[in-house]
């Protein structure tokens, strides 16, 4: 029997050759991996640098009187959170510091959440995106040439429905909830057609929310909780403030040049489908990660739903010459800055400004919200540019941030002066007759009572703590006497007064082109307690 000599010179040479090949393979793999590792390390350092500079900028700005009482700035990169900067007071002049669990109103960023819900419900067949308005409301009539049989759910969410309205926008943002059952009549009477194409507004999302409830019998809030917030484990995103811990709520603010004017959190009836969410900093971090990876911790919504929600459908034209947004999906702008592609959606309301920005190629996102609107829209844009530039290693952005801070006091002063001048200009108009009328409380009793407008609904005039007050749903208007039967109606001292007239002959009120007819009442309403009956 012959056996092979495994220890001879030939085999030794073979092993030496094999070892050389293995070593070469190891070296080659290491060489291939080294640039990737170096690239990842560089990206990590760049995002860290961007985060630090954003933190320092916001901290410096917050020290400027009138900037913002509180701020939440969150940066995610992969599993890391390079920035979680939550600082300030929930309500100016009151105790209570904000933290990563505090709830900020994110306004129109709600549209990004609704987009994912719509994509999910399209995937499951609950409400396909090609469903038309005519399929929801077969008898719906719209102003010509708008055709309910041609306007789809996708058109609504991508702002291509070619309709416009002041009435629904005003009511849902400031006055009251509009029940889904009322939408056919409201759309028929209070919408107008507009030119074709993309035009950003709340209307499409409002109609989608009503259509979803009409089709299923469940409001959009319930669907969002069941199909998006719950599966994504976003336990600190609320569509109704009444269900959130009161100690976590933040107030919104405006600066009058000397002091803050504070606004309470939005009541439930104003938390609508186009702007109706409160969110914590922790959950905004989780929301960004889910969208960047297109992945839910529970598998729902699917990657396909994320992709569908983010895919551009409309051509947008939003640009300042540097930051260019040329597309809109079901709830995200598609934008570019210095050749970096991003997804973005802002949010704003009285006394609050927010934005979320995603850089998918870097698995990185920025979420920012401040509880004031002190010239913050322009600031927000500059912060986004700087973050993108710094995170991708481009020059000039540190200088941009320094210039932003240095120029902010003057920017804020201009905003305050513009508001003040607007109020003073209106107050100086001859229509007010010099504001010479100073009636007694007894003389104003004739104006008390309940009045009804066909378009806007019921309005109550009462004696409030600081004088006569009009209450239209959630809206409160101070009525400042100007001359007999004429008042200046104003939401706050930062808002110019609007003529509010009483017509004795008709026993009616006139405000903003709307007539409110007095309703029969068993007795005059003596004070503010009447509005609670």
C-alpha cells in the first residue's frame, strides 16, 4: 500500500503557495474594506460636527431676548443620536423645563404621517389612492370645471386637486372641527377652482381625512394610531392634546418687543388631518429612523408603504436660489442643496415653527421645533442649509451660522417693528373715529347674546375678564370700543383690529364680510358664564 507523503518538499511548497494566496486575499479584503471604513468614519465625524455647530448656534440664539422660550433639535445617524438638544421653558414666565419627553406641536408635519397612513391603506385596500371623490360622495357637486370623478386621493395628498378654499382652511385651523358629513355641502358651496398643478395647502389633506371617515366610519386619528403610530411604537405622538399628560405640553409664543404673548396648546377640535399632531423629541428621532430605513420595528407599515409615501408625484417650484424643492410626494418635499438630495417637510402655526429633514444617502436626519415664530422661518431655512453642508463636508457653512446668529437681533427687530407698524397703521385709520367711545358695562349689554352665520357658525358675545369678547368656536376676539356700535376685533395685541359692527335695525353683527344674525334667547347673556350653558 502506498501513501502520499504530506510532509515532503512538494507539499511544503504547495502550502507555502496557498498561504501566500490566503494572505493576499486577506490583504486585498482589508484594502477593500479600509476605504469604506474610512468613509464611514468621516461621515460620522461630519455629522457630529454638524450637530455640534447646530447646538451651539441654537444655544447662542436662545440667549437673545425674544428668540424662543424652548427648542427641540434632534439629529439621528443610523442607530446613533449625535444631537438631542431640548432646552428652555414650556411656557414663558412659568415654571417647568422641557425635556426629551415634552410634546411640541409639529403643525403641517402631520402631512408626512398622513402620507404613510394613506400608503398603508392603499396597500391593504382600505382606501386605494386611485379612489375618486365621486366614489366617496356619489352626489358631490363641485364648481366647474372640477370633476369629482377625476380627483383622486393621491391628487388630494399631493396638492393637485385643483381646488381652493378660505372657509375650510379658516374653520379647521382656528374655529372648530368640520364633521366629515358636512364636507359635501362645504365643498360644493365654499370651494373654487384654481389653475392645474401643484399648490401647497391644507385642503387636500382635510378632504382625505373626511373621505377616509366617510368610507370606513372611523376618523383619521384612529386609523393613524392603529396603522402607523402603534406599529412604529411612537407612544408619544398624540393627535388629541386631551389624551396627553398635561405636564408634557408646551405653549406657543409670539414676541411683542418687550414680552411674550403665550398661546395655549391647540384644543382637540382644531387638531385636523393637515396639522394635528404633538410629538416628543424621542419619537421624532424614531420617526426619522423609520423613514430613513423604510422599516418598521413590527414590519408595519411595509417598506413599500414608506417608498410610496416618499415618491414624488407633483412638480413643485420652491426655491431661494440655493435650496431647491422640485417635487412633492404624498407628504414630503423632494429637495436639493449643494447636490445633496433630501426629503423635507416644514410646519408652522401661530407661535411655533418646525421642520424635519432627511438625508437618505447618509442615513441621517434633523428634526427641529421652537415654540415661537420670532422670524424663525428664514432662520429654519439657513439652519437646514448649514446642516446639510456640514454633514457632507462642504465649506462655508460655519460662516453661515455665525452670520445667522450675528444678524438675528436685527432680523427679529424688523419682524417686531413690522407687526407693530401694521397694528398702528390700522388703528390710525379714520374708520375708527379716533377711538373716542368709552361705554360703560351697562351700555354694552345690548350687544350680548348668541348670533349665527351660515358660513362660520355660532358666535357668542359675552362680558369677559377684560371687557367685551366674541367667541367663535375656539377663537377668542377682544372687542375694543371705537364708536357707538363699532368695535375693533382682535385676537391679541399683536394683531391689527378688524371692524366688528352692530346693526341695530337688523339686530345683527358684521365681521369680515360675514353677517351674524341674533338667535332667539329667553334672556340676555349677562356675563362670560352664559357661553358655558
